[in-house]
């Protein structure tokens, strides 16, 4: 009987430990995005200047440009706009290659400085042809 209780307690400890470790890993993999009072509006246009809808726009703090976006991400609306509420500072605008339309070139990261108030960047995509 004692061996069964010990085995059951050991199993319970292993399950709880595994769940706690999983939560720790999950927290480490979640990006931490910045939030602020300034507005950055990114307008995405096709080569014919029509709005590019439902495109993921990624944003990095300029001094931390590697890995997943460090300042946030947004999708363009029906007008081709993605909006970020962030603190003033230097950022890089980029794109996720997964799901990016194959008929367009993926632009390199674009540097932008967000100042007090509203800030706008317009990016016109280039066709692969």
C-alpha cells in the first residue's frame, strides 16, 4: 500500500511540475509589445495605388530588430491601413513572409521615427514581374 501511495504522489508531482514548466515556456515565447499614446498609421498600396487589404504589418523597436516583432503587429483594413498606438521613438516596419501575396516582392524593413501626434508611412508594393 505504501508503494502505491508513493508512486501516486510522485506521479502527481511530475504532472504538476510539467504543467508549471509548460507555463514558464509559454510565457517566455510570448512577445511583449510596446503601447503608447502616439499613432503610427501604415498605408499599404498595390502598384496601381489601390489599398492592400488584410496584410500583416510587423513593427520592431529599432534597437531590437531581430526575431518576432518587438513593438507589435497589425493587419491592414479595407483602406489598406494598419494602426499602431506606441510611444514616440525609432521603429522598423516589416512583413511576415508567411501569407504574404506571392505576386509582390516583400519589402526590406523600413525605418521610421514616431513623433508626438499622428505619423504616417505609405508603402507601395512592387510586383515580382
